[in-house]
């Protein structure tokens, strides 16, 4: 049984690579690299729109290429399955972020922030956009700040 879990765990590790899970680290990187922060609230193992958003937009080559040069990615995940539970420390960090930015518990919720944590744009639920349109919306805020 453990043999079957290994490919899933590797896939999960790959899918979240490049994403920060600490808000302070994300803000420091955004300041140092002159980037905006894209904060994603997700339920990675239960929220169908979250999974769809990740597959159809956030994991596309177009978006990942854009994000590498333009954004600091921050994930605040709230998995439900026992096998996917986060450490207590990470759960506390995610709860603090939710209290600050997602107190009503909308999933997915994606927020574009400046390096100080100020909200610039909020997408509640699955954004009915393709990756190009999503990038275009982010660029409106990036271009306005330059």
C-alpha cells in the first residue's frame, strides 16, 4: 500500500513546489525582488474548484513562467484528509492568514497583495478565466505600480 502512496506524494510535492507557505517569508521575498504576492486559499484534497483552478490555471506553463518572474506565490491550504494534515505550526499560520484575508472561509479564494500585504485584487471562487486572462488581470495591477 505504501508503494502506491509514493507517486501521489511526489506529485503533490511537485505541484506545490515554488509556493511559499509562510507569509513573512513571502513578504520579504516580494520586497527584495520587487514582486507582488499571489495568495491562494485552497482545500487541496476536498475542494473541487480549488483543484480545477490549480490544474487549469496555476499549473499551466504559461502561468508558471509568468509567476517565476513576476510573483511570489503563497499557499494557505486547508486539507481535510488525515493523511494530508499539515503540521500544527503550519495550521496555525494558515489560520492566521485566513483570519486576516479570508474570514468567511471561501474556497478557492485568491488574493493579489503588494509586498506589505495590502489587498490589490480578490478572486472569490473559481475565476472563470483561462491562464492568459488571469495573467492579464494581474498585469493590470503590476503595470499600475511600475
